[in-house]
C-alpha cells in the first residue's frame, strides 16, 4: 500500500513539472511602482536592475511618425534599482505621447531599452519623431560618468538603405542584448525588420533582415553564447497566433527551430536548460478600440516545442529579465495606460525552466 501511495505521489509531482498549467501560477510581488510607460528592463552582473521609462510625452504637439500628431517632450529616463532604492541615472530623454482613439490606452514612444556591458551603458531610442536627431539611435554611454561614447544612427542607415524593401522608411530599435563577457551585441529593430550586430568598436552590420514584416521585437542570447532567440510581434492587425519565436546557432547564424502560434511577442529569455520564456503583450481588436487590457501573458516553450502558461491575465507586459545573483525574475507591466501606473513585478520559478 505504501509503495502504491509513493508511486502516486511521484507521478503527481512529475505531472506538475511536465505540465505546469496544472500547477498554480507563481506569486508575483511589485518591485517598483508609479512608473510612466516602463519598457525594457535588464540586470547588470551585480544584480542592479535597470528600468527604462518612455515617459509621458510633453506639451509640444507635432507631426508624429505615423498618422496624426504626438505630444512631444523630454520626460523619458533610465532608472537603477538596487536594494530597494530607485535612482535616476539618465534623465530628460525624448518622449512622444501618441494621440490614440477615444477610450484606447495611452501609448508613449521613447527610449525602449537599456543594457550594461562592462564599463558601458547602452540605450535604444525608438522611432519617436522622424525629424529629430534622437530618433532610432543606439547610444553607448560611460557607465560611471554617463558621458556619450558611441552613437549608432540606425534611422540614418534605414533612410540610406530601406533595409527590408517594404517601401517604408522606418526604424524602431527595441531590444539590445550582449554576448557573455563581451561588448558585441545584437539589436532588434522592429521598424526596419532587422537584427543588427554591433561590434565591440561601435560599428554595426545587418545580421538578419525580413521582407514580410514579421516585426522582430525581442532578443536574448543564451548564457554560454551558443544560441540566440528572436521574438516576433507580427504586423498589423496583430492577429492572434501570428507571432513566433526563432532560435539560431550563434556560430553560423543558421536557424535551428521556429515556434509558432504565439501572439504579439515583445521579449524572450533563454533558460540554461533550453526552455524559452516568452512575453506576449496583448490581444488586439480594432472593433473594441485596439489593444485589450489584461490579455497579456508569460509562456514557456520547452525544447520539444511544448508551450505552457506561466503567468496569465497580465496588463500589457513588455520585458523580462533574470537576476544573475539569485535567479529571480522581473517583468515590466502596465506599459500603456494611465501615467504613474507602470510597474515592475518580480517572481520566482522552480519548474519547468530549471
């Protein structure tokens, strides 16, 4: 009898590990509150969490990069969070509030990501305004003085090359990730449908380009630098199931596997065992005003392609990061909506990623 009971317990535990949807979702805690349009987040090796705020736009109404005007200002910034203390490290970054449809969430275009590499802090500014020099840049700063060391003008490259041959001159870099112990990085440009490779000398070249507008939004490099994953948002009208994730061999940049049937992927994170955590932003319904609140999620893709929900009913999640000092996770949420409601939440996982 005891043997049968033990076998039942072992089977039940194994089922929870293999099928995490059967288990309770992990508890989340609010790490940082009161943010304005938080976007990319990343951890430095010492466990400092860097958080990008796209800001609240401003008072100047000007023609935006898409249809209609935007409210422009310098309200974006980069924050550092350590030991419960939140400190601004870069301030007065360009920010543009999109004048969306009545009832639709407020969306802000601005700085999109920040990442530390050695003695440098790199920022990405999105496609804020087509006629200002701060649009679509990768900027390398000294991580101590925050003085500018490098400026990579990705928008100028797009204007000169129209990389994806779609007939539109758009550049909107959203994610930068560095190879381990290196200043070589990959940059996802959603507007140009390009992955750039940034050299350690500040140069950059096109690594991948797509002509069918899949919108590469998030990227991550494995801890050993052998593979990298790219998450694709998909283009308008952001159909449910139109997003996907691709995994590449970092040595020859050849595609290893593609995982489909995902929705509006904005970020990815490769675990040591090969599981890929995927942030799904929201569902989109033009008849209901566009992006729908509380429809985002975090899912895990096992190496065999099995997709399991980790967190559901999230309100506009955007970026995920893992603390190298303790293995906990952070994710930016409430990316669009009322100003001051943005958050970074934290949680821990024991299955199926470890």
